[in-house]
C-alpha cells in the first residue's frame, strides 16, 4: 500500500468551539459514542461497562505525564524553554529520574536563536533547599537537541528537579497556559510510571466508580506502559501517508501481562491508541523474535506490518516473547515501537478500543479508520465523526469518548 493513502482524505472541519479547552467537573460525565458495525449509540461514560463484551480484558496505559517544560532566563532577559522529550544519558526512564547531580535529555528548545552558546542557570527551591540548576547544549539533531543538566546537591534527584521547576505540557491545541488544576486533570487516576510528555487521554474518563462497575460484569483489567512522545501532536505534513516519519516510543510490558494475554479467552479492549500501539507491537516483536531469538535491540519499524509474510498466530508471537524473557531472566519486556497503523492494517490482538476524538489529518485518525473499516471501506470514521459533530460531542484531549467495537 506504499504511497496510496492521501492524508487529505482524512481531513474534516473541526470548529475551535468544539475543542474542549477544559475537562468536565466529573471525569465520567463525558459523553460516550458506541460504534459497532455501522451502528451508533449515544450514551454516557458511566455506562461503559454495559457496552463491553462479557469477560473482556481492559488494557490501560499506566504512563504518567512529567512536568517536562523547563524555563530559564538569560542575564539579557531572554526567556528560553527546554522541553524534555526522552532520556539520553542514562538512556533509561527509571534510572534518569533517580540521577543526582547530572543527566542529559533529548529536548526541544524554544527561542533557540537567543541561546547560541554557554550555560543557562536557575536557582530553585527543592525540599526547602536552595539548588542551582544549569543546562548546556551538547549536540543538535534537526529540531532536537541533547541538553546536559547539572545541579549542586547530590541529595536531589532529577525527578525532584522536574517537580520543582518543570511545567506540565498540555497540548498546544488548547491554546492556553498550563493551570494548577491540569496537574490532576491531565493525569489518569491510575498513572504511575513517569515518562510521558502527553497524557494517554482516553483514560482520563475513568473514575473509581467506573472501575468498580467492571467487576460485577466479569471484566478484568491489566496495564502496559507506553511513554507518549511529543510526536503524538506532530501533524502529517506530507501528502502520501507513507512518507510521514513516525516517532519511536518506549514501551514496557510485564511478563505477567504477556501470560494474561495468552490465557485470556475473551475480548481484548485497548484503552487509548497508546495501548493499541503497544499491544499490536507485541505481535511484531514476537515476529522479530521468530527470526532472531537474540536481537541486539527490540524495535518495531513503522512499516514492519506491511512487509508481508506475517503468518504467526498471536499465541505464537506471545510465546516467543515469553521464551525470550525466560531465556534472559527478564521480568519486563523493554522495547521501542514506531508502528504506523493505517488503513489496510490487520489487527492481531485488539478487539475493541476506548478512545477520544482526534485531530484532522493525524496518524491517530488513520488508526481509527483502519479499526472501524467495514466491508473493505475505510471511510466509516466520517460517519462517526460527523455524528459526534452534529450531536454536541467535545473533541480532543479533554473531550468526550467513544467505544469502537469490531463485532
């Protein structure tokens, strides 16, 4: 399907007033659009458990948004913003947050023209201590830069530094500054593993009330980790979809979850496109391990699903991962995924998706198109989105929700 999909076919008019700038006071009071084989039902998110197939397994992304934006001021008064995207040294999320005195990140830099060379420095208060934090640019790669951070107190971790001086990076399309309430409302109630620079927003609707309602219906839950990168907001600027470069994202999956997926006989419901990408990437990691039992690194290329020859069952793919983990005495699968899910994609693990309403011309809309295809037609998303626009649904990160069922 190389170069056959045009991004203009995934455009629609989204009035600014339909973009939810703030969340509702009650997370689960959002609307819920239920789609199944061409049928649309309007409901409320509190009723989600009623629409899930019995014995379903819900998979959540437990990644937590970090306060990734850091602001420095030069002696000249120039304001410089450093946006931490992903760890550089050490290249491990858990380790980098534990670092004391220094570490480096791959970052975006705002107002770069005012920072040609030298250090930036800022005095902050951390745990009632005065700490000086400095930043130095080491290398540049296109739009991103490797920034070295240092601070003068070995009792302070980089996690402490971000908590003290960082700002939560809400999506740019909200067109407003981050507010104090966003620190709670832009996190899912089950977030726990720090690393994302954007929330897995489908999960923002869940409350303890909804989670409790799952149990009487025999619906179980489990978690994966995918740290959402800033590339999730990257628009597709090329006409041919296959020319768009997907950003690579860190994923971590516990061995117990792999076994849970193997043992589960009911439907698998992914909460959010991040969970979809993680689960579907497992199949292709299993495929990689079928060809090479001891690869140097585990990374799913964005075009791997379209190279042909995928003959493994999902059970075989998951068994390959278990074998790999057991051989290497690992409890967690750590990998990267660049997977692009677009019309023509064959879903291997995911049977249903809980997701919000996405931006025009986005890779997330391509994923929705692929999943909702009916009889080989990939424009079913237009009916779903048209219905949502005509019936008062709120769009994007703080907007309403949908449940997409394949059968």
